């Protein structure tokens, strides 16, 4: 169970958002990256900065969420903090 969206702005900035369901797992390219452990809505998250790409991977209930993009650390955290789970 996976869904995702990929955006490219007119200025060339990129954003990737993915949601993986139960049993799904996300991964980050951490080789030669700056790694930090942060919290998103009080939940542990892994932040990776490698070159121009910043990624955050965290879990909410039984879902793994991923944000990646070229906007830098501050923008990635802001976007991750704006994610809200909607229950049908």
C-alpha cells in the first residue's frame, strides 16, 4: 500500500511526498549525508541532508511518511509539520 506525489516548481525546486501503509517501509540514502534525529508532531523522525536534497522519514500510527526536496532543512521540517492524517 503506497501512494505519493512529486512536484516540480517553475524555478526547478523539487518536492516528493510518499505514504506507505502497513507492512511498508521507507528508506533514506544516508551514505555521506548529514543525519539528525528530530520530532514531527512529537514522533521520532530521521532527517537526512545530502547535497541539495533534504529528506525526512517518520511514522504515524501504522503508516510511514516521507518528505524529500531541494528546499532545505527548514522548508522540509515545515512541510512535514503541516502533514495531517485524515481518517475516512
